[in-house]
C-alpha cells in the first residue's frame, strides 16, 4: 500500500484512572468529519475492556490486551499496528498504552526505520490526576515518572474532584519537577483538538529524561472462552501490580442490582467492566472506590478487569459474578 502522507500519530498516556478512555471518546466525538481516525488500545490485563467502551466512536479500534505494548518484545503491538495501518490507512492514529505502560519504549518502536514515512509522531499527551503530584508513592514509581517526563502536553484532568489541589500549587509543583510548561487544566477529559497540534520535543531529549526499564514481557494471544465453558479467568502480575479478569461466554446476562453491590464492594485501585444486564449493556468504572455506571448502546460479551497493588481474591469475585448471573 502506498501512503499519500504519513499518518499523524499521538500517544495518549497517563497512570491508572486518569481518564484516558474518556479523553479518547471526547477527541473522537470532535474529530473533523472528513478524516478517518483509528485507535490502538492496550490494557494491562488479558481481558480487554476499552475496545467495547470505544466501539461506538465510529473510529477503527484495535485492542492489544494482556500486558504492556511498550515492552521490548512488543511483537503483538507491531502486528496489531501493521494490520490497523494496512486495513484502515487512517489520517490520525491515537495510541493508548496501559496506565502501567512504558511510553519511552513505545516511542522508540514507533520511530524505528520501518515506520519512517508511514507514521508522523505528533504530541504525546500525558493525563495526570493533580493530587498524584503530591503523592510520593506515585512519584517514586518508574512508570509514572516516565509518563510525566515524556509529555509534550501535560493534561491535568479531574480538576473538579473533591480534594483537588489549587491550580497554582499544582503548576508550581510541576515546575519544581521540571515538567513541560505546555499544560491543560480541565475535567471530564475535555481535551481540545488543538492540543494534538502542540509542538513536540526531540526524542533524544525525552529519552534522556525518561529512564527506560529493561523489560522482556511477551504478550499472550487474544483471550477467548473455551467451547462449552461459562467463562475464562485470568490473573497477571507485573511491575508491582496485580490484575484479575473474567471474560464470559456470549449470551451470559447478569442482574444489574447484584453487580452494583458486588462492584461497589471491591476495594481496588481500578475496576472496569462491560456487562450485559437485565437493564441492557452497562459499563462499570471505578477508581479509588468511586463507581460510575454508563449505559452502552451496543450489545457484546460481558467482561470485567480489576487492578490493585495487592494480589486479588479471585474466588470472591468469581462467586459474586456467578451469584449475579441470570439463568
């Protein structure tokens, strides 16, 4: 395939729960109608959730579940990216690595010689919960520091949340950390399209500030439910984080009220789910104990993913999901 011009490519990164998917939905809803956009999305766990959440956007979506597409042996990422380019040839490509991803390695892969003339790397947007800049647990995390260092645009999201520090204090903290002065202060992922046109810093400068961890993660194939089984359960541990996911067979339907109680009781860092319920297809999204529920306009398979610093109780979640399952 011959490309008329390189595909404008942007990484939308940020730690867990900063609103990356919401930001993608906002950008896709406001893209120029005459342009074709595509999204390559990666999730830490093996049960992909974001693809279902983005399915109504009108963009071409490709998921790479089960680890970090940024890692050294990111062959699944390259396969998915090459397929997306070949099949869609979009005008704009947005890449959302997992919140635990290492974007320096991803940028290095995207700038490899095989993509010269095919991809045009644009601004990297890093979403940040303002409170995290004052949390040493986050600032001491290699991945979080790398995401901050690589930002061409620092997007302070969720500024409407209770306990959000004052804008002046946050910006002063960002100055002290030597972060980019190209910053946005907003909520609900309302990133303007103009942010994608922000100037980019040379990759050599970004790599100098972001120490790349040497990882050798190999990603699994796309998860599916074995024939005759009700669900597939997977757990994963990487970079000090644990994930637990369930993918249910087509046709499984759940009691909405029971799911609401179950997910509200899950005290974890991150919970995402898309579930077919007696009230229709619903998206459940929890960050730091705050559960939000959105009705989706499409049907699909039910799936749930939890992420936390500690190992997760799979038997507890499995029992709760089975109890919520409708005959």
